[in-house]
C-alpha cells in the first residue's frame, strides 16, 4: 500500500454543472494559500530539500520560467517530466488560404501534468469534510471568446460564471460583480447592470469590463435567497479562488 504523505481537505457542493442527477455532488478543495516561486524556494530550503539558498533557487527558477515562455512563443513544446506545455491555436479557419486573424483566432498555452507529478498522486489522500455551507460559491469561469476556463478573460466579450446562489440581486448598492486587481486591491472594476447578460442562481453571464492587462480576482456580492419572496438581510460575498488574467 502506498505511503500517504499528503492530505487534501475538500467540501462537497451540489453539482450545478450537470443536470442528469439532481442529487449528485462535487468535491471542491478547501484551498490553502497560493504560493509564489519565492515561497516555494523558502519551503524547500527550510525542509532541507535544497542544496542552495532560497534566493538562489528563486532567481534560477524565474530565469528558467522566463526562458521556457520564450521558447514556447517560438512554437516549441516543453516536457519537464513534471509537466508538459505547448502552444495551441484556437479558432476556425474558413479556407486553406485564410491567414491568422487576432479577431478570430487566439494563441494559448496549455499545461498538463507529467509522469513525475502523476506519481506523487499515490501519496495523496483526500479528507471529505462533508457538505459545505450552502452559501454562495463560484465554481467555474469560462471566457466565451477563447474557450479559456478559469484563466483568461477578454475585455468587452462574454464571461460565463457557474456557481451556487450567485444570482446578483439586492437593495444594497454593493450587490454586483466586480474585478479586483491582484496587484492593487484598491483598484476595482464593477460590471454595469446592463452588462449582465444572464443572471440565474447557478449561472451568471456578463460582458467583461474594459480591464487593462493584468491579474484579477472575481468577486460576486448578492442578497439572493432560496426564498424567492425574501432577500437576505445581509449581503453575501464569494471570491473565486483562481486568479484570472487579461493579456
């Protein structure tokens, strides 16, 4: 039997992504802190898993990642053993002579786990903590133009948000969809009411604001209640646990 070195905690949520079974659930990891290259280097040095200093490791990793991205942009694929990466072109070409058109076609990077990372899964177990509090939660974000899931956003185009109790309603002015700069939390962009294309409890479709290039957190605040006749007295907020990007 494989040795268990790692434990992941997860809560169960009603599965709003499928319609076949109204009684099924999905497990969602109770996310720990998002770690930077610097923090991982410090962890390796602290655990004794590195024979160089944390700053030296951080510097080397950042140099390696920068060169990897450069080579990906030249059309090379990457196989580190731990993960693979490749560049893909999204979009349909209507004829053999059609040229690449940034308005129709998009270049994306795709990453997948490699053999070495898959080996690590044999040392992981999951503790199901039971049903999550039946409150508001964002489960998935899809950029309609590019098809990117939980990653890229296209300003001025539709963004599909899937979750639980995310319908944006309420008397409080704070009830809205907004994007918060990951660099400067004081910088926020609110989605205008007339840019709400779909507004349902399990699905909200918006027109992405004219966001500058950068990284953003998605936040939804609402007074939506399962009781259709009554709003919640106090607004509830959900912040998506993945960082979204505008290139």
